[in-house]
C-alpha cells in the first residue's frame, strides 16, 4: 500500500510530505486547487515521461519520493530479476533536472525508468479522469474478463508460445524468400563460382606476374646489365682477379699475426660469395631469352586477374578467393533450403497446435465467468440507480490466433429495456463512470493489487447514486487501499481519511498545499462542498449526518 508521498519543487507544490492510511481515503478541494498535481507527481515517480517545465518556478530540480509497504504481495521475484535488494518497505525516487534529464532510484539503487513502470504495475492502479475511455477498447474489455477468470498465468504461457510462433513465421517467410532468390540467382552464382574456381587464383600471383612481365618487357636492358655485371666480376682486370691477388698478398703475411689471418679469412669469404653471385649472373644471363609466347601468356593471365578484380570490385587475389569461397557456401546452402523450410513448417504447425489448445483453454475459462460478470455488473448498476440496465459480455472468434488468444470480447449495454448495444455507443458519461466503477470493483475482488486510486470517477453522478458509489468504494477498501479524488460530498463522507487540497494565491509564486483533516475540519469541508462559501448551520448538520449518520442528499 501507499504509505508516504514526498513532493519537492513540482508544478505548484514547493514542499509536501503526506502520510496515507489503509482503507478508504478521499481527497477534495476546489477546481484548480491542484488535486491532480499529486497524481501527476505520483505518475512521474512511477516512470511517466519527464518534462522540465514541471519544475517549480526558478528551481533547478524537483524530487518525488514514494514509499510503499509491499509485504505479502509476492514481489521478491521482481527484485531478484532486476538484481535489487528486497525489503518490505520500498522507496522509489525520481529526480527531474532543469536540463530535462532525470534520475530514477529504487531503494537508493539507480534503475531504468522501465523498472519503475514495471514496479508500479505491481503495486498501484491509477484511474485518471480519462481512463473511462479505455472502456471503448476491446483489448481492455478482454483484459477485464481475463482478470475475473484469473488467466494471468495461462496468458503468460500463451504469450510465450505466441512469440515463438511469430518468430518461426518470420523465419519461414525469410527462408522461403531467400530460397526463391537463391533459385533465381543460382545459374549466375554457379557461373561466377566456376569462373573463379577455374581461374585457380593464388595469393601473391599478381605481383609475381607483374614483376616477370616487367622483366621480359625490358629483357635487353636486363641482359645487358647481367653481362656488364659479369664482366666487372670475372674479367682479367675484374673484381675476382683482384681478389685473387689480394688473397695471395694477405696469405704471405698471415703468419705474422692473427690480425692478418683474420683479414685473409674475411677476404676469402667475400671471394666465395662473389663467385656464387658470378655463377648466378651467368646462369641468369644464359637463360634470359625472350619467348614472345611466354610473355603473351603471362600478360593474358594478368589481364584475366585484372578483369576479375574489376568485376567483383576488389583489389587483391585474396579478396577474390574470399568471394569464391562465399559463393561456394551460398551454393551449398541452396541445397539445404528445402530441408530447412520443411523443418520450419513442422515447427510452425506444432506451435500453432499448442496455441490452439491454449486458446481453447483461455476461451473456456473466459466463457465460464461471463454469467457471473454480467450478474455482478447488473446488480451493482441497480445499486447505483440503474434498475433496468442490461450488461452483456459478447464473445466472438477471431479469424486467426492473436496475441491474446482467439476471442474478441465486446461489452454490450443498455440503461433501459432496449436491446443492448456496444457500450461505447450506448452509454452516457455518467453511465460510463458507473460501469467503470463496477468493473474496477469486480477486478479488485480478484486481484492482489495493494492500491487503487480514482481521479473523479464520480463525474456525471449526484444525489443518491453518489452516496451508493461511495458505499461501493468503501466496500472495495475492505480488501485494499482505495484513494478517491472527488467533488461530491456524498462520496467524500464515506472516507476513513480525508485530505483537502488548497491553493494560496497570496504567495508569489502561487503554491498548492495538502492537509489531512481532523474530525471538525472534515465536517467543515463537507459542509462547504454542500453549500459553497456561505456555510450554514443546516449545511453543517447535513455534513455531520453524511459522515456520522445515515442521511443521504437527494
């Protein structure tokens, strides 16, 4: 249940600390006093969209802090799933900065806004002034029936299967399209693959061919250079002849010291290396004959590689080899497409069968509570001054499975003895409010929700009906915490705890305050709601009767 609300620098509230009690609490105040500001702050704390314009004038930050008692509501798994420390008393805090950024905390641990929203759905239901519009939604109507039928676990199981089913359907479509595209492109892919395979590409081949072609295209210069090099090394006055003389000279003096012996060895090593070089030059020069056919073959080979590079928009043989291997894999996968598609079809059929069974189970449970739902709503509507009302839950089947089964639920309504019609087109605003309250009361009997807040659900209601509505709210509060913002004295008088919201127009800027009323203050507040600013003795007497007696204003 909601235990405490702290608001700091939010809209017209500079600083507010408010304790809440269990049972039925009412909040009253003049129009425009700021009653809905409290709900706005509470919604912000529970993850609503933040707007820096909500910060109190000239302040840098607003803070909303809410304390809940969650003992006995089996929320331990929620805390485990979100890696949070559990405690029976849970505090959530939302800080909004003037730069538009916000921070969220749960028991002083930073959390995402989505975590606050998930937590809020488990502890509180806020029925705003516009929530009655939900009654026009078939999804909401189905949710009401599921709540009465206790289908939450079954729906969760169904939703998991449905997600898997949709995923398989998507995979099947993608695989089928891929197979069709592959078949359309198979001939071209096979041609590309064969061309790359037949080219017998080798890493580094292009560079080697370029070097060989460059050599053959300049063979005369290369051969001349080789012959000149041989002449320098091997002529009578060449390098090798000089080395022979140098070796002989050093050999004559090598016995006179180790240094000369070492020099001789180094010269001998150079002599051996140069002789090897001379042999290689000679072999290369002798083999350096221009074969036009060989040059042409190399040029054609290199041109073929260039053509493949341009065709596939790459720059190296390695990239061409990767493309070849990739195409090979694609061609290999084509052979498995039919098998994969058949496997997906079988899995789809199996999941669809599971969904059909779960859907039938959901339908059975929904159908089983239709009569009691209709009876409950009609009985409570009679209590709320609509003795001839008719409420019908109509269930039809959808063409295929949906995220919530195969049922389409529609509420039909008639306030008199005419044929019931869809409720969104047959009920007035006041009738919608009464039906919505009855539905909320019905759901409350089946849910484990700690707190339910109504923001002016009594719109379009007055007199005896208002008093009866207050009675229903009070009865609901027997099993949960109910808080109601109201303009009606008949409803306000039913509360166990009474708060009033008022605005001080003398301050600059204007500020909104909230106060818990004591016994005498409560009588004055109800009397003011009955008679306006000029509170008469009769109004005070009537207020006391409403609060402490059985008098009903008609």
